[in-house]
C-alpha cells in the first residue's frame, strides 16, 4: 500500500514536469527562439579556385517563409544588418521565399530590395514557392500565383536561376553559378533539370550550384567533379536542435543525412543552411535562423 501511495504521486509529478517542460520549450521556441538569428562563418578551400576569387565572400540565405514569420519587419531588418556587416561579394538565396502565396511578399518589396542592394543577388525556387500546398480554383490561378512570386523576386533585384547558370566575375577571372528548380524525394516535386543548368559550363570551370533540397545532392550530385560547391536549405534543422557535448544535433538526422552545415564527398562540398523562417509549427528550439557567410579560399586541401 505504501509503495503504491509513493508511486502514484511520483508518476503524476513526473508527468507534470514533462508537460511543463514541453510547454515552456514550445512557448520559448515560439516567442524567443523563432526570433533568434545567428551568422555562421565558413571557410572553404579549393585547389582549383581562380586566383581572383581567393577570399571571395558568399552570403547564403534560405527558407524565409514570409507567411509564417511572427514579426517579419524586425527580423528582415536584423538580417539586412547582418548582411551589411558581412559585406559579401554575392548573396545567394536557396528557395522558399513564401509558404504558398505571392501576397505574402506584399509590403516587403523595400526589405528585399535592400538585401539585393548589398551585393548582386541570385535566387532559386523551393518546394513552397510553387503553390502546391493549397487547393486552387483553377490551374490558371495557381500559375498566376507562381508567376507573381517569381516576378516579385525579380522586381526586388534577385536574379532567378531556374535550371540556368550565370557567370560571376572577379578581377580577370570567372566562376560559374548554376541554379535548379526544386528536386526532392517523392512526394516532393522533381522539377530540376541539372543537364540544362550546367550542360554548357566548361568541365574544368569552378562551379557553384544552388539546389533547394539537399536530397538532390545526396542522390544526383555528390561526387561530380565538375560541381565543387552545392548550396541547399529546405530542412530548417526541423526547427528543433539538441547539443551533445557542444556538438549541434537535430532530429532531422533521423529522416535525412544532410540536415545542416558542411558535408563532403570527394571533391564535392555541400552546405545546408537551416533557414530563417518557420513552416508548420511557428517555433525554433535551439535552431536559430541562419545567415551563412562562406569565404572561398584558394589553396591545397589538407
């Protein structure tokens, strides 16, 4: 009887503590965690990087999801300040500007123009930019929304790379920047045309590829010697992080190998940015919004 008397309150208290911890975590993640912003500084060394691109600085943004942000004005203002401080040579946005609708961009033209005014800015589309997650009255309405999302980015100064490439210049040297449309494992769409995007780039050229979902790198890109650096987003680090002995870990690891940070396979390097915004649940628990500043360096790889 005494053991039963002790056992019951202990279980009740344990349940209460767990529920309280979860509730506190969710509240913190919603009202504080989703407002946190970090700058990840990364140095990447490549032996075949053209000389004039030594110390070339790339700022990567991803997954803004404007429709899901609690206070977009303040958050974008802080993001712009971080980008200003970084003083990059180029700004690359790796998809998911919105959750679904072009109207989510209304009122943010100035902020987006400010971002694109810091350095030449390029973007690609993410799975949410196609409007696939809502029921449209007609295909025309969906297509109109899709075109408006692209037009608003272009008007703000972002050059969209839809299965296309461009040339980046520094001094007398050039490198190539390619971008593909979204590619993911089903049920995510596979609109990417990698051959179209990089087919006309010389084999020996230094090439950076933007592709929204890192699953594309894992399945189709890693090990390709003609793509030195791939930049992705999409995962958000599942908006939920844990640290073991100071090493960041995410539950996203349970569903995908490449959820955040640097990955390498042979000469291929992937960087996965964990995004700025939220989708689904509006919180981020120990997974702050991320601005990545990558400095390219010419030299021998250890």
